[in-house]
C-alpha cells in the first residue's frame, strides 16, 4: 500500500475549489429551473424567442403588449414579460 502525504494548505485549496464549484452548480440548476427568470433580453434575443421579426416585436411594444426598457437607442425586454406574453396567447386544444 502506498501512502501519500498532502499539505494542509493543498487540502484547504481543494476544499475551496469544491465549494466554488458547488456554488456554480447551484446557479446552473437555478437557471435551469427558472430559465427566463428576470433576465433582460435584447431585441435579437426577444425576436428569437418569439420567432418574429423586429418589426413585429416593435409593433407589440408600440401597442403596449410587451413592456420594455430603453437605454439610449437600445431596447430591452424582461424574459419573464416575454414568457407572460406567450402564456397569455396560449390556446389549448380540447382533449389534449
């Protein structure tokens, strides 16, 4: 049997790295459980999620269907607002 000695400092660094990985993993799991939670989307990301053109997205914005924030000449949309908009337009099929 081979015995290896490890310095206490090295053990502490290893434990710290494991703790950091645990925190990162918890963040990843949280994002997976709440994928659209309070994330800000730019125009390109919002059009991808809605599968629409910029023109249509801006029509939704101008008709007050989707809230937005404007900083200088850039528009941002809360991902949760996009999700609410999608859910509000959901049309279930009978018997499905």
